[in-house]
């Protein structure tokens, strides 16, 4: 198994039990790639594909959140290329950040509205945990680029 096959990002919580998994990132085209997302919660197990333009800056978005560990006002939002995955971040008292991940699928064309959507939330420590997530995302997106993991 190569490093490209092994790199994934996981978030999880025990109470209530839920998880988010980003895996199988591949970018064979210089501009467009994709990855799989898995969301699990009580009574729900879903996996789906996301189209992305080199990660759409998700790793930088989370790194910026970690850099602002002292907090911010309002909600910060990241969206994937086709708006099929979104991350909403809200700073909370006590040095924590609420991360709300939402996945959706659209009907015929974007204007058709979503066929379905599913979301999961996590609370992370604004410093070390968020910085760790940003580093994991950077490694994840680098792993899917040919030669991005240090291989020729």
C-alpha cells in the first residue's frame, strides 16, 4: 500500500457518536481532482464523492481558523468547487470552535436545489486541535498529487 492510498483525515466524537472521514484524494489532472467523504452518526452511514480544484483551499481555510485562535465574530464559511461540501466555523467561548460540515447533492443543474443534504458537527480546541486538523488536511491534499508524497 502506498502513502497515497493510506492518507486520510478523520474527526470523531463519542457523545453522541459521530464521525467524518475524508479519504481517497486523487488529482491526476492539474486543476481538478476528487476525494471521498464518509459521515457516520446514529442511524446514518453515508459515503460520497467530492469534486475539487486542488482542495479548494480547505487546508488554508482551517489553517487561518487555527491562526485566529483568539476568536472572531460571526460564522466563517468554506465551500467546495461544486458546493457539495461546506464547512461552517464559529468561534465559541472557552477557546473552542464549532465546525459544522454539510454535504449535499443537487438535482438537474445547480438551480434544481439539493436532492439531499447531511451534516455533522464537532467542537475542537481552537489552538492545537485546529492546527493539527490543518496539518492533516495539508498532508491529505498533497498525498493525492502525483509526486506530492515525495515519490517520483
